[in-house]
C-alpha cells in the first residue's frame, strides 16, 4: 500500500469539526446539543439573495469567468467603496469561499518554507492552508488579559528572519472578536513598510462591529497598496456559509496575475453562490441593523453569564460573533469531548471549540474555549446553564488555577 | 514591493482560457466566435436538477458536512454501484468540482518532488494542480497515429525512479477522447502492483462512451483497492459545470482520512450544487440516450469534416466530447491567437485550444489543436467552414509537413 503524503499526516484536524463524531453519537443517543463550536449562525439568509437563486432562469449551468461574474465584481467594487476601500472590479477575484481566497493568496505570495507571522490565537484553518502550501506560521502571542489586543511591535520584530514574507491578521477577529484600532493598524503598516512584507487581512466580519467602534480596513492604510491582500467572504455577512463565495482583493497586479492562474486551474467559483452574492448586495441596511442588534444582545448576555460563573473569565469582544473564555479546567480538548461523551443536564449539553486548535504554540489555550454566539438568546441561555452545571462536576476542574487566574485579571 | 511566489511565476496559464482576452476584444469588435476551445457543453442541464435548486426551502444557507451531504453520498454510492463500482458513502468525499478532487488527491498522496507519470497529451489543468502541490509530472507520450492509445508499458517503466509515486489517467480521455480498453487497464494494474504506486483516474466522462464500447473503470481492477483513487465530477455528466460539484473516491482509509482534513480546512462544498447533484441522480436514462446520440452525431460530422480538409488528420474518438486534430500549421498557439485577432469569415471565427498546453514535453503539440464538440450541429458546421477557410489563408501554413503527416497515417 503506498504511503500518504507527509502533509496528509501532519495536517491538523479542524478543532471546530474534529469532535463532530462524538456529537453525532450523542445525538443518536437522544441528546440535545447546543452548537456553539462553529461559526454557523442561525440568522436567516436575506430573501434578496435566496429569491435571486430560486428565480434564476438558467438553462445551461455553465462555468463562469475564473475571476467570477464581471457584473458581480463591478457591484462588489461599489460595495467596498461604501467602506472607503477604493478597489476596482479588476482588483477582485471571486473565490470559492474565504477559504479559497486564503489558499490562493498563500500559493501566490509564498514559497515553501517562507514564514508568516500571525497573532495567536488565530482562525484554526490558517494552519491547514499554511500546511497545504508549506508555509511556516510563526505565531506572536496575544493575551486574554488585554482582550487579545495587538501584541507589541517588538514581539513581531523578534520573529523576523530572512524567511519572513508576511503578516496575517483577522479583523474583526475570529476567534477573539477583537477589533483592531487605527493605531494598532498603523503600527503594523510601519512594520510592513520597514521589512517589505505582505499584509494579509481577513476581514469577513466587517459588518459586525459593536458599540459604535470604527472598522478600519488594511485598505485604509496609505502607501502600502502593493503589500496588501484583503481576504473576504459572504458566509458571515449574509449568513450564507453554504454559498461558498469569497473574494481575494489586491491592487498588486503581479499577485493578481498569479492568483488568476490558480483560479483558472480550478475553472470557476460556484454559479448559484455568485448569483446569490450579487443579489445580496442589495440587502437593505435594516437587515444588518437588526442582525447587529441581535448579536450585541447575545454577546452582552453571554459575556455576563460567563463572567458570573465561578473561575471563568471572558473579555468583551467588539466585533464578529466569537469570544474566547478561560475556564477552570485542566485541558480544553478533554473537557469539550467530555461535554459530548459524559455530560448531560436534562438530556442537553453544549458543544464548544477547544482553544488549543487556535494556537500554533504548543500547550497554549489549554484552559480556553472558543464560543460562537450563533444561537438565539433562549438557546444561548440553556447552553450557559449546561456549561455552568458542567463546570461544577467536570472531573478535571482546577480550582486553584482558576482563582489565581481571576486574580491576575 | 514583495515578490510573488516561484509557483505564482511558473504556474502555467490555462491553454483553454489564456486566449480569452483576444476573444473578448474580437467580440467587442462585432465578431461572432464559435467556442470549441472549452468543454462547456450547450446541452441543457436536466430539469430534475434545476427544479430541486429552484424549489429549495432553505431559510439559513448553512455549511454542510465537509465530506458533503450524507444523503447525497449514500445515493452516489448507489449510482456508482450501477456501474459495478462497489463503494460505500464513507468511501466518498464530495468536492468543489473535479478540480478540487484532483487537488486534494495530490496533496493527500504526494510529497513535494514526488513524480507522477501521466500519458500525454493530458488535461492541461493537471499541470496547474501539480505545480500547486510541487508534484513533478513525468509525461509518457501517446501519439495521434494510434488515436492516443496507452503507450507501451516499457515506456512507463523507463520513467520509474525512486521518486515515482503514482500514475494518473483520464478515461474516457480529455483532450483525446480515447477510451482505454480492459487490456490496457490490466497492463496499468500490473505496473501499479509491481511498483506499489497510486493510480489516479479521472473518469468524469464515463456517461459518454460511443459505438457500444465498454467503459472500464479502474475500480473494476481487482486486487489494487488500496492504490486507487477515482476522481469525478458532475460538470459534464449533467452539463452542470457551474455547480462546482465533484467527488474523490477511494477505499484506502488513510488517504480518505488525510483528504478529509484538507476538506475540513475549506469547510464544505457548495450547498446548491449538492442539492442539484443529489436531485440529478434521478435523471432519466432517456436524457443520457438523447445526449449521447447528439454527441455522436456531432463527433461523426466533426471528424468527417476535419479529415476532408487538406492536410488535416483527426482520429475518431470513442468517448468524451473532444478530439485532437493535426493541422498543417507552424505553431498552434500562434494559429489560435491569429484566428481571434486576424481572421474573419463573414464576421465569424472559431476559438480552439492549442494542444501545446496539453503536453508537458516541450515543443509537443505544435501542429495540434483540441476541439470540443460542445456546440450544436449547425454551429459546428459553420465553425468548420471557418476553420477550413482559415487554414487556406493562414500565413504559417506548412504544406509539406501536413502531406507527409497524412501519408504517415
């Protein structure tokens, strides 16, 4: 039997999805599971989008342009301009989800062995894409105590080697919910200029910024146009994860020419997703206002409930729909699996994502979990009751560590 | 400005799509272009499929399972069983088009520098995916004189080195239309066993076998289950290229476990494509009978018309909807571009794919083009008139070479 690839062996399993078999077993045994492990919102996809798909008059379901419908890219450039992101349709390649935008960006910019600095905890699948492209992620640690603010520039500089080719951020952040300030982004800009690095920015949560805080895009930073690659997706924007539509955006023509070749190899992005994405651009502002109000109410409840639990700490995020909470536990992987395998509160339990998978540094995130507030308030309340009860009886509860942790805040 | 990747530089542009800008310019100038360059059929997508998409009652367009809908995979295993391909739903991962199936298979099986033997001419995008995965394609030449039959086993063996990790075929073949016989596949099986290689087989054209000839799948070969990876797509089967739905199929559990990790990193295949693909399995046999009759009529006309042209030779393919024709020309890239830039017959011209892009060996396919018979007979006739007229006036026509070539048949 031939051997599988080294990549195939070392590729990390998704921390968001690896516990799925345990959840399936629990469900088959009659358990109700509150899914807070995955960024799959329960928010309805806008009618504007779904109607366009249902009413499409296609006779032959053809390939599209490898960069996506021209009409869609033109309208998208207007969408970005409404955020003061001045890009033209030729600066945009429509991708199969944000995932493909990341993967094409990595293949276009980096050689095997090149290093990419990423503040951790970071979106776990960056590990998968870097593994697939043989890119080495060098994590720079951010901390729960500061709400996962940008680490000091000196910490980035410590990691810079001749192999360093870029920095990657997610803003607003998954899994932290942290929203970078203009000052923080200006610091990154100086770094990027000083070392002539790529700056990849995953801004798929731009519509979800709370408390009146400003969304600053890397595209707002002046003078580093050639260094910037914006990664985007409609999955979260319109609660349309299954559409598999994203975008890779850059004013660097060489990067775009390389990216187009990778896009051509896979022929085209999905047609129905594009029809939906194009129509979704007409989604009324009121939709986002309603959705944001809903997410804020969930966040406020969640953060309040978590911080009321003995030994738990969770900073209040300003964007996206995730938070990282520190729990009084020995091991978040064991705990999250135990929740599915061993725990039950009135035949209910909660599924969380162990934070370990969001760190690249070994043994980090052992007492942290990522919680996605993607369920309605009622379910969220029941999920928090489950978590509270679970923490009381979890055999790996660590009392001392948690109280000292709390006192460290 | 940071440099793009080495891959981004060396990645070949798609021979099928690289001439698109010239076609766009010609169209803007009022030219009518017959597109025989791309495997985009004009056949209507089955109503069964499109109706399922239009009638879907989705409220939240969610991610699906990373391996695709379980219901779809179960029905797909029945579909394969109807071709005596005995696979279960757990042996199948739904991918974003056949493209992603190829790309995930390469990443799961091969390390950078590993060698993959592929009979050439081969589907041009194999170059793209091998470049993206740093896999080295070692081409083994097949010839137009034999209709692109499998090269002798001795030719494969000449290429085998300690780095050789697999063989890849396309059956029925794109771009050749060649259908491998059971005998040819048994020869490959012996090779695969002898050297313990992976055998990747792209069988997306299985529904299109003509003249009563038998379709033999690599999955019919006994005793090499652990070596085989079947790559599939619904794009051609249901004329649904824009759905972006394919499949990676193997009974090798280690390969499937690795492949699932790559699938998890990109989250899920497109939901609407899956809804369509699942519904399409109920497409009546009569649909394929009608489509096959249509393709056969086109093929018969096309091959006849080509071979009637002075200096042209085209073997008759038994499957898919492509042929490779040898033309009396100096350079197929120059010729195909000239057709779009300089030639006009009653304000019409034809777009073909230069065969050079389907060969990995340098300077091969210089006098060959790939023609996709994806247009109706009437358009195909007009396209052949254009080609005939074009060959008469093309400045790079080579008379001597063509007649000697003809005499070589």
